[in-house]
């Protein structure tokens, strides 16, 4: 007798994305769609025994930067190792369309500076055989992937395309400029853009040091773009801001969504310099939603932090003259030099050079630097810091750092939280995630490739907050809901996010007893041999995209069912998968 189904997952503990309790049962899939949940009698061409395992929807990551990688790489790792089956890219106002040929270099410098993706890698990896956003989407959909991808129209390339050098000089957009941006936004939404993104933070600069082109865009300009989404009848608005004048800035956000009807999300985190602003932002967000608006903060489940070591692009000695002199050498060569007593004495005696980057001081904030360890610890106690370790050993803290980063073949990383860790615990992250006006996001998959490894957020969310944390854990079903249906619904992906008949068969089969993060490592596998941080996971028995199993026990099967998802092109329309 022929199999009745393409795939049957048997005897799993199903967390269906609704946030409810687990239910034991089977899941049957035909033609990339879930056709039955419960007691499935018919056999499957492929069967997965999920006894003792959890079955969840595939994770929906609404904040990635795979805009470049998706052009040259079929596998969107590291995200696909962590159960992500849909990635939304084009965040933070940076992207590659629309673009004129003369502006290719400027967009590369922006992406390199803002998202730490090497310019040489982008130069080799991008074909640039597009101009309009629709043409970019057409090129993107020719590449099959191990997950679905969704693209957003980014403000910086849009502004540069319309205004040219005037955008570079940070000039105000004219009414004619705004009208053109509005039309191009409508065109992009109709071509399938999932939304629009902008950046209003001084932290976002190009590799040449200039601010992101949309930094000072006026209220009128942003409203014109939001109205372009209204004209198309679809699209979400994503932004990041410094919130220096919180009330004025949030008032503008309220006005954008009130007049356009489009939902807004913004990056939410606790800055160490202004540790209580996030509370004010959430209070404003709560009030706005109570008034019928749709505004959400995107918050991470752990600190946003840098990884410092000899494998990466930065370490606490990076800006010292002696280290700069050897920085171009291979890891093995640098290790050999750093083991020489004379070099060690010299480097330990030095201070950062006068032309050091502003981040140099953070690299030596030893009270907030911790051995990452293996397995990695993202909620270390204050007493675990390098500064405290030096006190225990009665040694100079720089000596302790030196010994740590040169141990284990130079593979050790120091973890430096730069947000969400003022009190040396993750209570602030818990408070943000627990708020009904937030979404789980900010993993930045595809970006910050030499210093940050946060695409592993979904695995950490389940392992730390669902199992390991000593206090304040969340219900596992609720955590699954947060990274599946909550995210999918907000960005308009109504065909996924639940384990229900009739929906897309994006699924994870997870061993919750084993799920864990492995130690990050550096791989030289970008175009031209460029380096990037990767981080694997354990405990994913299977990941399934559109009914095809893409990963078994963390190993790629070779299946590439992932497609470009074109967003709803008019109000009430369903998403389409090209």
C-alpha cells in the first residue's frame, strides 16, 4: 500500500504555537502543508519518531541582515541551525535596493559599517544585476535556501536613490523627494516587500565614519513613506532610535501609525548609560496600544554583547601599537609571537593608541568582561568577571586577560555585554519579554560577523528561559508562541506560526533535555575567504521547511525548500511564496 502522507511525525509532544499546554499526537504533511494533527493512521513516505520530543512550529526571526548572504549562500547559517524557518531581512535602514550603479560602493560601505559585514565579501558576493527593489526581489528568488526569506525596503538606499548626493550631505527631503519615496515604497510593497525599515541612531555609521543617510530624516519624510505603505495596503514599519528626546520621538511614531494604519516595531534594550529609558518606552507603547495603535518593541532574550578574542576582529589589546603590528598575521602566527616573553611584557605595558575607536574603552571595561566558557554562559554573575578573577588571583587584570585569550589555541572568547546587563543579571530581559507589547527579536543573523553571535537567540530562549534558569523561568508553550505565531502574525505571515491543518508545514522536532548552545567559532567561509562567527546547537532532532526535512540532528540533508516570501500586496491578502 502506498504511503498516504509525505511526512508523519509520530507521538510528539506538540506545542502548537498558541501558548497552550502540550498535547501528545502526530502531525501529517502533504504537499508542504499540514493536513492532520492528532491521531494519524495513514503511513508517511518519511516518518519521524518524536516520542519524548517536542514538536513546534518553525521559528520566525523578524530581525536579520541576510540581504547579502542570501544572494550567494543557499544555507542561511547560523540561523538555520537554531530552528529558524523564516527570516525577515532588510532591518535597521540598510539594504541594497533600489540602487543606481554609481552608488554600489556607498551601500557596501554602509552595510560594512552598520552591520560589520566586510566590504570585500560584499564586493565579491553581490552581482548588482538589479536597480529597483522589485528587480532585487526577482534576483533574490532565483536562489533556493534552507529557509524562507522575506525582504524589507530599507531607508538608506531609498533615500540615496531619490536624493543622490543631497542624501549624503544629510539634507532635508523636498516635497518632491517625499512624493517619489512614497511612490517607490508603494511599488516595493506591491512587489512583495514585507515592510520598511529606518535607523535614527548615531551608532550606525558607514565604514568611512559618516552617519547613516536616514539619521535625520524629517517627520514629513517618514510619514510620506508610511503613507506609501498605506497606499499599497500592506507593510510593517521597523526602526531603531537613540530616543534622545523620547517624548518627541515617540509622538512621531504614534503619528506615523495613526495616519498610515501600519504597525510599527522598534529595537528595545537597556542602554548602560541610560538604564531606565526602556521602561519609559514600554509605558509609552502600552498607552499607544491602549489607544488602538499597533506598536511593539523588539527585545532580545539575553544581553547584546560582543565576543572578544584572537579569533575575532577585536580584543582588549586590539588598539595597542604592538598588537596592531601583528594583527594582519594568522592566528597561529600571532599566538607564537604572543607567547614570547619580550612581546608579552611590551604589550602589557601599552595603552590604546591615540587614534583608537570609541569602542576601545569598552574593550577594557573589565568589570563587564566575562569568560564566555564552553558551554557558553550568557548570564554570568558579577563575581565571574575578569576584574574579579584578577582580584582573586592578586594579579594585574591585563595579565589575566592575556593568559585567557591566548589559552586553548586562541579559541577562547571574552563576553562583553553592551546592553541589558546593568545589574549583572537578565531580569531586565525577562521584564521586556513578559510585556504583551513586545516581540522577541534583534538576533541580527547575517550581521556583525566578526564580533557578535546572536542568531542563536531561539535556542537560548528555550534552553535558558524554559529549562535552565534557577528563577523566573517561563512556560515552554508560551516561549514557543513568542518566537512563532506572535512574530508571524505581527509581520503579516498568516500562513505559518502554528501547528494546525491547512498551514505551512514549517516544524521543529526538539529534544528539550539536550537542547543547548555550542561555543562560537570563527570560519573562513565567506566569499573571498572572509571570516565570520558561527555557533551551532544541539537538541534539534529535525527542522522541516514546507514539508521537507532540512536538518537532522544539526546536519544539513541537502534539501533547499526555502523560497522568497512576497508579502501581502493589498489589505487582507495572504502571503505568497515564490
